[in-house]
C-alpha cells in the first residue's frame, strides 16, 4: 500500500493524480483569463455609456 502509487493511479477526471491536477489547474487558469477579458470588456462598455450620458446632460 504505497500512498504515492495509489494517488497516481487515480487519474480519472477530478482525481488527485498529478497529471490530472495539473490539467485542472491549467483549465481553471484559462477559464479565469477568459472571464477577466469578458469583465474588462463589460467594464469598458459601462464606462463608455456613463461618459456618453455625461455628454448628453
């Protein structure tokens, strides 16, 4: 019963195996980057809308 071998064998999706853990981390970092881009775009739209409203007054 080698704990290291036992963890390495659990390579299913969401499992604790090192390769799967690395894959999940890379996936989450990629998703976070996409989310940050979307948020920046939305903030830009809001800022432009506020500026436009200020010009209309």
